[in-house]
C-alpha cells in the first residue's frame, strides 16, 4: 500500500522510487503485483506520468485510512514497549498510603500519564503471594528479605517510634528507651501477616531489654491505633504511622540506636513489564523528595 500511495501522490514511478528509497523497477513490480492481487488496474500509464483509474481512486482513500491507523497502532505499541502505557496493579501496606505512595504516584503520573493504575491496601505476605501469582505487578511492602522469584528495592529505612495512649505516663517525654515499656501490653500485627517484620520488632525489643507482657493483635494499622488510643496497650511502629492523623495517641522517638525497618518496592521478575520499570524509575526519582 505504501508503494501505491507514493505513486498516486507523486504521479511518476521514478519520483515514487526516490521517495521510498528503492529502485524504480521495484516500485513497478510491486504495483503490478498489487493489481494482479486485486484483479483491477489502478493506474493509467503514459510515457510521462500516471493517473488513477476509478478503481485506483477508491483504493487510495482506503489505503490512506489504513496507513494512518497502522501508524497510530505502531505508536501505541511503542508506547507500551517504553512503559508509557499499560496496566499497573499495585498493592501497599497501610502506612505507605499516607506519604510514600502518593509521592511516587505523582512522579509516575508526570512520567507516564497514560498508565492505568489500580491500588489495593494489602499486607506484605498477601502482596508477596499476589506478585508470585501475577495478580499484582508491584507492591509497597515492609521488611521483605530477598527470595527466589521476588525482587525488592528499599525506598526508605524508617526509624521505630513508641506509640502510646495520650494518657500514658511517658506520653510527654521527648524520647523513651524501649526498656521503659517492658512488661506492658503491646499492640501488634499477627505474625503471619509479615513474619520477618514481626520477628524484627520482637528482636529489637529483646535487644533493648523490653519484654512485652502481653500481645494484642490488630490486623491493620487503623485497628492497632484504635486499640492504643483506647488505652489497651502500647506499640513500636515505623515513623510513617505518625501520618495517621489521630489525636488520642502520641508518637515518641526511641533512644539507644534501635534498628530501622525497610519500606520497599517488590515485584516479580517473571511478570516484569515495561510499566513496572517505569514505576521503579519513579520510585528512584522520588527518594530525594522522601528524604531517603
């Protein structure tokens, strides 16, 4: 079709050949082959020029439309290949939704506004399973160690803070030692929601002479904060919990070099698409803004 349109617009085989960057004989052969396939003569030929037959006029209109659609389709395919278009299903732990995720998504939208993003609040282990099954393209997870079939990149290493009811005796202190909370009821996640994170927090408590007296489980961030605000216990949580906007509890920094916990982006190399690489680029560009 490109050969036919070039001849129709240039009205000479020689000029069409120059435009296409091929020999004139090649153009002639392509046109003859096309006319044989269609069973119709497309051009009236003279020694100086060619003109379209009525069949050629009809064919030209269709060819121009098809070539325009093919050009658009090619641009769409290239945009998908460059990670500028496509579907991006993301999971995120609750605390990431208040700061990290909006920052990254703003950056992603500036880079590639054509990406269709869906976002679900999910615990870390549930995200890991969804990534392995191809039900998510990426996830904002907590304290995940490298494992087969999973890639992770740290976005931020967050300090741990004590989370106390507003009426707690230590709520007005500038900082506290973990040992000061030893023997108190602790509000925390069920271990199976993220075993690595759970074990990391418990290990930090033991390392700093803090032995929880009792554990109250909350399956999500808001449930845990509600328990703490009601005076049912205390907790140790990443700094991003402070963005929850509650007035019935306080966050107090921990003294003594308590370890940090990682907030990460995770994805499966098996289901790594160009839009996942665009998201990863957005994460890396966002680290400065996030103070990572």
